[in-house]
């Protein structure tokens, strides 16, 4: 059984409708050679790097489609979508709402021309320049791979460095020439921070080897304008946030929450931006399967959604409150909450009361096919691993039917394990122990602290080996 509380997806589905603006409308005429004749195609804008939101539709007639509406378009990166894998993007700055596009699908960037949109002329001139420079770089790299002489290799590398400087110079020139343009912001948003050439020294005279990575991390978002909500409707916010947490943040809960707070502090300059970046980060960690990171979502919910989420209605706020109430006592590192169940003689047994280096908790349903499949593996694991270490393995039925429970024990021969059920029907397994699917597993240390959760039995031993190598 699977009972998933999907808070963030529900909130995100309503996100784009909140910040609307009224105005004099828009009309974008698109002539594209190779467009699917007589078919309806869509006008959409990015929402992150992996999805788009449809705004309008138009029928292709003689290669032309006209998108028009009563309210102006919000700024961002838009696209004409022929299919999920075939689309052509351009920029809307929020002021240019009446313009035309002509292009050929065989080479959109090189052939596209705009009338009434200087913003797109800036961006696509730059794109065409980047294509030319990329081709030059590819040719030089090809040469480099074929050269064996060290002197000639140095010459080609020098040419590549000069090419890179030329591209950087062109980018900076455009940003300086059009400082108020949205295209310049997009170009700037894709620039990484410049790394210092001189490194500071430590008090003992040695070079600080950690300085560069810390400098890069501290300045990673310098070129991104968090105050401009148009950037949300581009792929660049999500791309940079994803890179930051993947490549620059140490993947332990304390480090993630600290860096998440820093990024969100930058995003607070605009409510829509703050809400979007909070969604990106919390969506990444809400149901993450990496052991030990479950506390990140709890932190974000408590310190951001519930403290600053002015956009939440009472129902949404209650869902976050309820989710935190369930998850907070179960965060990795905390002592497993008190839970007393009953054995076959209806004698009370407190979870964790048995001694052992590790305690394994398996919440299951006798009717669950995955539980039936896992049961022989669990028994085998206990029989083999208990010879290496003293452990306790609790098989906990979430079903209140004594007959089904007894039948499961007999059928799958779990008699050597600690078989328990809630004979007095006092436990809400979903809302007290987050058992929204079965089997759900927890691993506790000798002091009943949670060290892992939701691992399949196949990973039990491997996790313990990893845990013992890395524990302090």
C-alpha cells in the first residue's frame, strides 16, 4: 500500500496563478518554415529547467501562428512548442508584448529574425556569436587531440585561452552596453565567478588550499539577480541552485540547512523568487532516499514555510504542520519514540528494549505483496547476521487482524524474530511513525537512536558496514 503526502507538488501547481498583472494584452506572430501545418501548437514559458507551463495555443496556417491575449505576458523565457521534444525559445521582457518572429526550423538560431523586439535581437546576436566561437573551440580541441609535440600543444592551448577571454570580453561588453535589458541579465546569470589568481597564506606561511573553493562557493550566485522575478520563468535559477547543492554543498543535514538558509536569504528580496527557490530546495529534500538528510525538509518547513509562507492558506499550512509533527520526532539521530506493542500472548513489548548493537524495525502488512516477498530475505538476514553481531529484529504488523498476523508468521517462518502487533489498536502507524508504505524499515543503534530508515533488507548489512566506517 502507498499513501503519499505530496505537499509541494500541490502548492507548486497553484504557484503560477498568484502573481498575475493586468495590462493591454499581447500579440506574437510567428512564421516558421517547417511548422506542422493545421496543427495547434502552444506558447509556453519555462518554469525551471525541466518543465514548461502552457500559456496559449494557436493553429498553424500557411506556416503562421498568432498568439494573442487580453493581458500582457509576464517576463521570462518563452517557447513555441510543437511537441515536448521540439520547441523554439525566445525572450519576453515584460514590456515588448507585440512583435513578430520569422525563422526556419532547420536552423532556428541562425535564421530567426525579430520585428518589434530589440530584446531578442540582443540575445540572438549573442547566441549566434557563441555558436561561432564554440565551433572554433571544437576545431582547436580536435587539433589538440591530434598533436603530440608539446610546443604545438602549448600554442593551441594558448589559442583556446585567448578564445575564452574573447567570449568573456564580448559577454561583459554586452552587459555593459545594455545594462537594463533582460537579455543582459540572462547572459550575466550564466557567468561563473572569476577566480582570484593570487591565494592568501595561512599564519604558518602555507598557501590556503581551501580558499579557492570557498571563494567560488561564496560568490556562486553573484551574477544572478534574485530581485527580478522574470528569472523564475527561465531555466537558469533551477540550473544554478541544482549545481550549487550538488557540487558545492557537503551532503550532511547541518551543512545543507546552513547553505539553504543562505541561499534563501538572497532570494528574500522578492516574494515570488523566495517562494520559488524554497520550492526548488525543499522539493529536492522532501522525500530524499539519502540516509541522514530527512532533517533538511523538517528545517525548511519549520523555518521557512511555517514562518514566512504568507502565501499558504489555512489548509496548506495545516498540512505542513501535520507533516512536521510526524517527521520531527523521527529525524535521523533522534531516539526512536516510545512504542509498546504486543506479542502472541498479548504481553507488552517496548520497541528497543532488547539489547543489541543494532535494532532493526520492519513495519509490514500481512496483505502486502512486497512484504511477502521481503519476509524470507529478512529471516535469512537475521539468521546470518546475528552470528556476527548481537542484534534485535522486530517484525511489526500494521494490521489489526490477529488471524492474518498469525498466518503471516507461520507462512513465512518469522518465529525466530520478535513478532509484534497492536492488539489494543492504540497506534496510528501513519501519523506517528510515517508508515505510508509497507514495508517501512528503521535501523537503530544500541542506544535506540535512528541511524537509517526506509532501506530494503538487501542493504541492511552494507549500510552497517558503511556506518561503522564513518561513525565518529
